């Protein structure tokens, strides 16, 4: 095996191990929203709201990159634990010159939501439980939440949009009221 083939093999192995590690740590692999789900989520977001849009698992950047491109004056923030998808989105951010996009490689449970007007997510059931707990304890203002597939466990959505796809994928829209 020559040097290039060996280097390529180890790069692929490093990427695979990074995705496996983050999957074991979070309980879910980095999954992209379908194009229908992504477009529906974008349509459910009011870009007129003052404050940042925060993606709680920004993955490969397939939602935050289009939002940051379309809304250059809006602060867009992404949180992603998986190293390789995060790195791909960082490369797109810099190659497209998206100064309004900030990408963190950390768990959204440690995120500061104080500047947010909108949260978007494609989490999983226990991730939604963690999000609801964080909202109850730390969010002191009204905020819009748009979630692909998974609902908050004990908070009623304002609207549920069923996609016309094989799974009838639900997109949940919430208007979280500060208490």
C-alpha cells in the first residue's frame, strides 16, 4: 500500500471513529433532515423575529448554512458534537464567508439561549426531554421552537405540519412562553 492509500485509509477510519464516538455519546448519529423537512422548517421560521436562530444539532450545516446565506443580518448559531459533520459545516461557513454564522462543537445542553428568538432541532426523544428541562430552567423569554420528527414531551405544539412523505413526518412548531 502506498503512502496516499494509507493516509486515505486512516482518514476514513478517523472520520468513522469520530461519528461512532459521537453516536455513542449522544445516543443518535448525525442525521440530515430531508429536503422537504428542511424547507418546511425554514417556512415555519419567522425571520422577522429579533434575536438569534440556534440549531441544536447543526450537523452538516444543511439548515444553518442556507439560513445564514439568506439572512446575512441575522445571527445564526449551530451546536454539533460530532467532529466530522461540524468540520464540514465550518469549512462551508468559511468558504462562503458567512460572518453571521457561529458554529460550536459542543452539546446544546451547555448552550446559552439568552440571545435566541428561534430554536430549530432534529433531536431524538431523550434529547427533547433534555431540551424541555433546559427551557423550563433557563429560558426567561418567549421563543419559537421548530422540531423535526420529535415533540417536546409535555408541551403542546402550536402547530403540527405533516409532510407528504412516506413517513408522514411531523414538524412541530412551539411558541414557548416564559413563566
